[in-house]
C-alpha cells in the first residue's frame, strides 16, 4: 500500500479532483493532505474530504502557518504509515492505473528504491499552452528512454534525457534515510534536488515513460509559470545546496560532477549549453565557439580540468548523439 502526500495551498478549485483521483487507485493506503496556510477555502474543503473518506488524513503546520511545499511534504513523510510513498500536487491529478506498473516492478525486484513515469499536461487556456511550448517545447514530462540506474544521477544533473515530475514517482519510505528530507532552504526546485539525490544513492528505474500516468495542470497561479528565464538565482541555489549535501555525506564523485555542472552553468550562461547539446549540429558548434570566444580573456577557464571534461563531452555526445557511460 502507498501513502500519497498532497501539499495544499490555495487550491480550492482543484484539490477535490486531485484527492478523488488518488482514492480511485487500488494501491492507495492513505492520502495525507497538508494544508499549508491557504487564504482561500482550501482548508474547509480538506476538512470535508477528511470527514467523507476514511483514507484521507488532514495535517496542518503549527499555528496554520504557510511553510511551503518542502516543509509540507516533509510533514507528510514523517507521518506516513506505509512502506511506499508517492506525491501529488493539489492542482494536479492521477490517471487510471497510476501505480499498476510501479507495483509490478517493486514486486519483481526488491532492490528497487523508486519507479518514475510520465506526466501529461492540461492547460488552463491557449495562451498558457503557447507559452509552455515556447519555453519547454515538450508537452509531456518524462525521461526519454530507460536509463540504467547507475547513470541516472548524471542524466538528471545535466538534463541529458529529460526528467520526471513529482506526480510520477513512487519510492520506498526508507530511501529518505539516505537522502534526507526535502530541502527547506529551496523555494523552487526542491523536487529536482530530491530526485537528483535519490538517483545518487538509490536504485531508480523507469516505469511507464511513454504514456502519462498523471496530469499536471498549467494555470496562471503555477509558480513555475512565473519564473523569469533570465533569473538564474534559484538554479544557482539548487546546485550549491546539492554540492553541500554531497560534501557533508562524503559523496566525492557526485560532488565533483556537481562542481562541474556549476562551472558549465557559469561558462554558458545556464541555458546556452542545453541548446548546443539539444540540436547537436554545426550551427550549435559555432555557438559553442562563440561562447568560448566571449570568455577568451578568462585564461583560468582554459586551464581548468573542467574545460577538458567539456571538450570530451562535446565530442562524445556529437559522435553518439546520446548519453553513454564515459564518465
């Protein structure tokens, strides 16, 4: 059975559908609502759902404070009663058979720590659909191919094969003993940080990655839709926090790769390298040369070991056009 953790903040329009979609899954052992100090009718609706359904439990922070998604998920994790944990954002919902393949994989291989899948999108309006496609180009969130668990950390860290969303991963509760709980220092990207940590210390495998098992709603109040693409402070904080985590836990190999990621972000202005790698053609090779030229006055770049790593990565990814085990 699975404990499903649902942080709720100003989700009065969506939360009931989210909870009912979780309750329709036969593997659902409980749904834990964490009402995060909403200023709409979310608390009232959560109380109603907890009265109506035996599997629904309602938690709040002390003093009904708003502490954010990380603190809310952490509260849910510490109160979860079952061996397996999944997450659902209050404005999203699960599709039928959300956990069917996850369950089969866990039963087949007891060494698996987590299973990830594919998330689809429902847009509130056409304007948001155009904006989403312009920024992200993909209308599903998924890992593009099945990746050996030992390679997933690098793939997620460098965004080589896509990613999975919070709504589409199921993990053993014991895995948090290795990763720690969600980082409450991060306002954004807490989930990204957690999946990278899990990939570093656990065995995560692909479930249903071609067909959505959950739906993300894209609407005007999504935090992710409000992010300025030219504001990289949240990304900088993400990787710096990951580096601290790896150092504290003595994950030397992972810490070195995180430092390399930070170095690449500085060199390529965060987004440029992703564009170079994505199309992998001559025009992007020219873009790579131009970016290097812009940094020509910074001699330290060319004497850094990371510059050699970068050349290696560019050559190998150009040849094979996909991630391979070269690190």
